[in-house]
C-alpha cells in the first residue's frame, strides 16, 4: 500500500472513490470542496492509499486552513457536519492519519482534525494519537417505510398536529435555486442568526454552493401571502437528503413553517426512493434543537471529532464567534451583520 497526497478537485480517482464508496456523503464531493475553496480560500487536499494498479482504495479529504487569527491547520472538513474517512478497515485509517500527522508536524501546523460519522475511537486514540476534541449528535430519519408509518413515528402534538394545521393555513410553497429564492432564504437566515446571536455565513458561500452543487441543492421557501416565513436548504447525494440550513421568522412560528418544509422535503424524498433524511448536527448545548429533531422519530448518532495534538482549549472557533455575537452583534444593521460573518468565518473552519 502506498500513501499519497492528491488534489481531489482535479484527480479523477477521487471522484471515482466518492461515487463508489458506501460511506461517501455530499461533503466528500469535489463540488463541496470547490465551494469551500472559492468562498474561504481553503486548499482542498486528500490523503489516499493506492493499490498496485494506482487506483485509490481509501482516502480522507482535508482542507488546509491558513489563518493569522486561529492558526494553520488541516481540517476534515470545515463547515461539514461530519466527514467519514473513506476506508475499508482501521489499518488503512491509521496509515492515512499518520501521514497527515507527519506532514502537520513537518509544516508546523496547529493541529489535524477529523469528523468521522462512524467512530474508530479506539484505533484513532491509541494508535494514531488523536484525542477527542468535540462531541455532537447527528439525527437521521429512516425513509425505508411507508408515509403512514413515518407519520405514526412523529410526536403527536409537536409534529403531527402542526402538519395538519399547516394544511389549513393556505401557505405558499416555492422551490428552486433562483436568485430571488436565495434572497428570501438569506433574509430569513439573518433573522435566525441574529436571534441566536451568531454571525451568518456570507451570501457568497450560498451562491457558490448553488453554482458548484447544482441540482444536488434545493432552496424551499414557504410564505403566508407575500411574506416569506421559513426556508430550508437541502443537499442530496446518492440515497441521502440533508436538511443543511433551516431558518424562519419567529413572528410566524405559530403557523408551523419549518415543520411544513421538513415534511414536504420528506414526502419528496419518499417519492424519489431515498433512504435517509439527515437532520444534521446538533451541539449538546442545544437541547431544544435535539428535542425538535427527536420529535420527528429520528435516530440519534453520537459523533466525536478528533484532533492531533490534543486540543489545548475547550472552546471551538465557532463558540468564539457565538461569544462575539453575544457581546456585539445583537443590534448592528443587517449589512454590517452579514459583512462581519464574511470576515470571521474564513478563520473559523
């Protein structure tokens, strides 16, 4: 087995691995990596093991993040809920991580981080010398059943009754990837991020996602009359659809816009024969969000992120952004609020 470092944007062997490996997600695709490169200037690389014929049999994608504020590092991957190493066994994983670790030491990088959906905790910690840095939880709904079975699995009061109510509210639904829909989404995103006191990711990020992912991305907006009340961006790859971004106007929460959009996306996924609806990552510090996702009957998957060397501080870069929001961003105008997000996020990957 030979370990090499490749460019996943230009090496066709990377796309072949992603298309064939059962653990590959939207986050492994060259399109996602290209959106990260365009928006934040990150350099995508992949550590790969090749067989005698030169084909890639295992690989881990990374982005090289260069920041004067938060340090130089290898991350797999920035702004990605999870990124399972595409390996066949723990030995391949260890060989790839050791190669990344050696390069990080030689280049004097601050750390190497991986975000596996399926944990190789013992091997990663004992053999590769990585340590747990963050714990999060991912929720997924199994779609391989009838629509009625799915409905029966939802919480009666928190979800099923809201679905019934949204049918009486004469809500207007739109979907696509137009600039108009993106504008509606982003205005709601600003409202949601301000409510959470976290800077929004820049509008350029969402434009680049649309340009790079194409039909793999969908924006859905629900309106009451002419007022957009909730929006969702879903990402689709193979047999999985992900609710990646979800936002709403709290003045209209009683109308159940987010529930309407998630249920509509689930119904369309059932029609398309998809297997899982991924509700994305939640921090354990957000029990309300976790409860909302579990009201959909979603299965909980604990996920650990790992770093080498062990993290010196308990707070992530995104936590620092949240703290900055708490102190300063609650009252600034939308234009400045969005601009600050554009400046800060390239350092938070």
